C-alpha cells in the first residue's frame, strides 16, 4: 500500500489525517506550521505535539527530507549549486542565485527529463520519475536552512519539464504560496515549459499570478524541430497562440527563453523572424548565451554577436535582456552536476 506523503498535503487534507488519528483539528495547523514554516526534518522537533501523536505520525507518515550530497560554490558570484539525494537513491540538483532583490532558487521538477532538447544535459539519460510536491518544496527548504536566509523567489526551471508533472506542480504552487507555509507570492514564482500546449492552456484557465516562461530557442518551426523534439507534436504557431492565451487569461507577461547558439539561431534572419513572431505581444525575451556541454558541439556566440542580436530586437520595441551568467565555474548548466555524479 502506497504511503501518504504528509508534506505534500494541504492544510485541509492534513486536518483529515489528524482527525482520523483521533486528534483535534487545531493539531493539523500546528503540524503544518512545523513542516512548512519551521521546516523541521524530524517529528521530534515538534515541541507542542504529544509523544504519542509523534510516534503515530512517524510510523504512518515518514517525513520527506532531502539529503545534501554536495554543494559547489562559485568563486565568481557566490552562486551555489546543490546535489540532493532522494529517499529512493536518485539525485537531483538545485541552484541558489543571489540578486539585489533577494535570494532566488531554481528547482528541479523531475528526476531526469524526457523532452530531449538538444542543448540540455538534463535530458541525456531520459526521465526516471516525477518529483512529489514535497520533494520540490524540500529543495527550497534545505537551501534556506543551509544559508540561514529567506528565499524570496523560485524558478521551476531545473531538471525536468514542469508541465509534464502537472498535478504535482499545481500542488507545489498551492503549498509554496500558502500563507500558513512559506508564503511566497505567486508573482515571485516562474514556471518554465518547452511548450506542452494543452497544459499551457489549462494553466492559463487557473488564472494564477505566476510568470510563465517558454523555452523558445528558435525563431521558426523548422529550426525548433532541429533543437527541440517537442516541436514534432506542437507547431510553433500553436505554442505562441497558447502564450497569447496565457496573457489574455492572467494578465501576466510571458517570458521567452532563447538560448543563443553560434551559427544555429543567432543570425540577422533569426532576429527578424523572432521579432515578427512575437509582434504585438506583451512579452519579455531573455537571451541566454548557450552553456556548452561536452555531449554536444554547440558554441556560444561572441559577446558582440549577442549584443547585436539584442539591439535588433530592441529597435523593434521588444523588451529584451541578456541573462547574467551565474555559476559558470561550477557546472552551471542544467543537469551537468547530476550527470557527472552518476557517471562517477
């Protein structure tokens, strides 16, 4: 029989569990706060809970707690890249980035990924399994505990395709933004997708205030097919329509992530096509000079080329930034640290 993961339950569900154990409903709120505000790693730390209840909980509902395997710290900018072990022996990675506006954590949503994007190390060995809401939260909780500071921004942009783990993602968002828990504003949460159109539309219907980031990476359907297998299923025009729909339903500006690969998608023609593609949209384009991985022969464009590409878009009134490269000296790219660890 599959065990209930207590850290993935909302307060209402936890109240049901506590009632089944013959306890008063207020105990649920106490336990919930221990789990999600104080982020304890053992029932023993819950000082206002009876010994009997703690024992029952320990027996029936083992706590999901990630174990830190290793952490790499960038000498350049202080970015911290974590490798965490899950209870089943799998490993996942997360990144802490420090900005003027606060601490931002980039988390994984799956062990591995099945999307097959050609410039990404996360997908080289395929998808192993989805992460539970608690395992997504735990990445934030363990990093916050490690640095002793509050995490104010979260991006679900690490290993995995969040919309391929849709139900767990929604539960994670509910728990992360709950005022009884970490209480992070929906506006401080970004969810990335490579373009699973039906899920993008479903998410739009939820009318959440999160930022949706589309991994675009190509200015035409033909080029997208060469880089991203998901393009075989969803035409670029369909994906862009889903982005427009997301803005229409939520009022939230969509971000386009565009990895610049020298000689592949950084030409003047690409800039012109990209500009035409997003014309009239309330959006923001984030240019990312590609992070080279040894399994692929992709190369970063020169700094001048990146600036020229940016200028061409800006001249057409498009809001565009070049992503500040964080942690280049510590396996900064998605999936690199996990892959090296598994190979070892």
